[in-house]
């Protein structure tokens, strides 16, 4: 793709975009050719298996229909009927093999379960076998903390806390090491992670000595979308901590709309990062991650 076309917006949570006529126009204004859609945080993570399966199938079929109509504009991460792992595996295989999904999407917790729960190992094994993408978005539960949810901070503070905790659960459980071909994409620059690698390393010996590798190494095995509400210092810190090659363009549409949507793209070039780093983030990283770069 052309250097000034920006493929793709891989961290979008556009659950409502199908009925949003302004999205293609705004994407054109921002220079985005292709967006990857997901239903998160409205993921079909339900206690009842039949309901979860039906909702996941409905979402994935709807996205497949949209992608078929506008294949140059949209792709999708598949929704999964977790915590029902066997059903989720069937849906993942169907979505990836038959519906053209470019990965699967989950929330930072699943009905109170950490993503590092061994229950999910069969899913990670299959995604690892395929070299597939696992996209993680906050669940909107304020990290299960009343100090967050009962004080009007569920999204402004709770969401990046959920990102941070979810990735750390994976790292402490050794998921990035055990499944090295699994391509994990975290939202919102990984929450607080850009400022924490040295602290994490220094605390490891007395808090989590069984962790298989230093967190400062493990964070470099994941990818992160650039949604930070255009806060350039956070982007610069993420590039310094993870490497610019691990950052992919994200907008959080429809939660960031209009001028905020455009700024979510433009701030990357205005952040002070080197031109080569900006080009990777805007033009190549997401396409490489999702296997859309071509031969």
C-alpha cells in the first residue's frame, strides 16, 4: 500500500460502525484505508453457553457480510463465546477459516476470570499453532475495584488499569513464552505498562519469582494499539519501552469520533517520534501483524 495510506486501524472497537455512515468519510479524512472491527467490549462472554454461541455467531456473520461488501475498507476480529472453550475453539476455527477474520477479540477478563486462567490454554494453543492475533480490550468493569467503579472512573481510569493488569497476568503466567507464535495485541498502549518495565523487573524476585522471564523482555513480545487520546508523551514512552515496531494505529471509534478520531491519527506524526518510527506505526506495523502486507 502507498506510504501515505495508513493501513490498517487495528485497534478499533467499532461495535456500531455498520450503521454509522460517517465512518468511511472520517477514515478517508484521516488517511485510513482499512479498519479492523471488533465487538469488544460488548463481547459475548456469557454464563449460558447457548446464548454466548448464538451471539458470537451473529456478530461474526454480520461482520463477514460487511467485509464481503466492502473488502477494501473493513476486516474483523472474531467474537468468541467464552468461557466455553470448546465452543470458542469451534467459532474461532470457523471465523478464521471460513469468514475471513484476521484474529479473535476478547476482553481483559471473562466473567471474572483472568486471561491467564489455564481454562483458556486450548484456545491459546490453537491460536499459537496458526500464528493468529489475540486482540484484548477492556471489559469496562473498572478492574473489579469499587474504588474505581463507585467513583465515576470506570473508563477514564479503569480501562487502562484493566489493560495493565490483563497483560501482566499473561506475562506472570508465561503465556508469551509458552505460545511464542501467538500475536497478542493490547489496547491503549498497554495502559500503564510503558512506565513500569524497570519497576516490574525489580519487584519480580520477591513478588513473583516463578515468572519465566523479565517483564521488560516479555512486554516486547506483544503489540499495542496507539489509543491514548492523543497524549504524545504516552506514545513516546511506549515506543521507548516496547519499540516502535510493536505499536499499531488505533482510534477507538466510535468512542472517539469526529475531530477526536482525526486527532487519534494525526498526533502520531506530531509526537516527536522519528519519521521512520511514524511510518512504521501508520503504514506497516499493523499490516505486518495481521498478515495483510501481501507477498
